[in-house]
C-alpha cells in the first residue's frame, strides 16, 4: 500500500477492530498486506497508518472507515454462546466470517426497525410464545396455523427450493426476518437466531442444502418462541448441560412436528398399516421427505417419533444419511448467482422491500441503497422486480 496522509486514529481502536473481528495479529497483517511489525507498531501507538492503509484494514475487519475515528471502541454485540453446527466443531470458537455475520444480522435488524419507523409505521408484532412444558406436536400445529401453512398447499410445492422460499415468506409475513449468511462453512454454522422483539431474526447458511435450511429456520423459530435465541445445535447427543440439551431436543421435535405433522404423516398411503417395527427402503423415505419438503433424516426421525420404526433402524440409517450429506458437501460445486439475486437471498425479501420503498419515498439515498444491499445501484431494477414484481 502506498503512503499518504497519516490517519489520526487511536491505537485502542485498531486493537479493538482486529480482536473483535477474530484475527490474530499475523493473520490480520497478511490479509492487509503489511508486515506484522508494522501493524504491531500501529497498535502500540508508535506510528500510525495512512488513510489508504486504514481503509485496507477496514476492509479486512469489515468495519467502516468512520468507526476508527470514534473517541473509544463502541459497544459491540456479544458473541452468541453457540450455533446450530455439525458434529466435531468446537463451540465458542468463531471465525472472523462468523463474527461478521453476527454483526451484520444485528445491524440488518436495527435497519429494518428504523425503516419501519420512518416509512411503514409500527412493525408487525410476532407474539408466539411457548414453554418447554408444551406438547411439541400441538405446538407444531399451532405454528403452522399461525404461519398460514396448510397441508394441501405444502404438498403442491415441488423442487428443492420451493418449500424453503414458502416457509421463509410465511415467517417474514408474520414478522420474523430471515437472513442468509453467504461466506461461512456449513461445518461451522448452520443457523442462529436473535430473539429480540419486534422483528426477531433468523440466520441460515446459504451453503447448506435447501431442506436443511428449511429445518434450521423452524428450529430457530422455536428458539425465538422460547425466547432463547442463539442456543442451537444439530445433534442431540452433543456434550451440553442438561438444561441446554433439553432445549435442543425440544426445538428439534417442534421443528419436525411443524414440517411433518403427525396426523398427516400417519394418513399417508406409504405409512398406513405399517407397524412400529418397520424398516423403510431409501426410496420410500425419500418419497415421503420430498412430499413435505423435508430431509430424509428429518423424515426418519418423524417415523421414529410416530412409532413407525425402531431406534436401531433410525440410528443405522441416520449414520448413512449423515455420511452421504458430508460427501455431497465435499463434492458441492460453488455456484454463481447474479448480484441482484444474491442481494435478495442474503438480506431477505422483507428487508429488501423496506429498503426499496424507503428509497422511492425519499427517506434514503441511492448511495444508502447500495450500502445497505451491498450491491451496485445498477442492479436496483432487477431487485425491484424480484421483491415488488416491477
């Protein structure tokens, strides 16, 4: 980086920005293309970066330039205790990318609240509440009714993405923001939630399988209903305190019951008449899963809960499905989505619509739109077509 005007930045802001982004000094220096000794000198206050050098640090730490000129480090969002993750990952160890997604989710939620206040009026109030003493099956039915999802409608959704998109739209209509993280490995995070109201938020991983994201949304919704945002996991056998593990088991059960209601499943042609000792061919599990837009593992779990298979068969097949999922993730090719598609997928239709409406009403500028959606303004017409049908 070339030399320029010295940035009058306090050393404490530089240290805070690096640490809060999750970088060790050597890693940050490498990404910012400076020598570690140089960065260390800036953080000690022996010297200062130039404005171009500070901009580069801001890009690495994903912080705006202005934050470095505050009188002291701002209060940051506290890292969540855990996330829905794959087995073998270490809880509490968060990559810089994950730390950024946490900050971005909080910022997007605050932005949505501000835009509602300025343009739309009071935001919708998501008022569903539950306790761990509630019946998971009944709670699943209650959630479906609150979201307006019927069995007849659900079974018309075809393809991998239709169920995900319909459930997401139903959640946002009810006043729950749904964002997608775009740069996190699935092995580190599949989902997390912010239970604050109004406008609680769910974040799922765009790299996850569509059916996995659907289940994660409903799992996180249960955490929000319990007012337990951020306490999530994928497998019930993880090493957790009993109280936390009880929450995870409950949320998994409720998510499954919401996605695959017991009374409908037991009336399926493939299920009627099958006893509790049934072993299921992969083709039949897959057909049932596709009917509800669920993963095979979720369907297998529902069959077990509904007493249509055995614990031994469930564990054997689940291990097979997990191995196949991991293999698919390893072979999964990174696709390319146009910028306007990625903007809507990441921020969510509800927030994008708020931004576009605010722009057309003169509440925010074109530059604001570009910053909020992290996309060049030339893509606005396609974004409008995606969320407003224009």
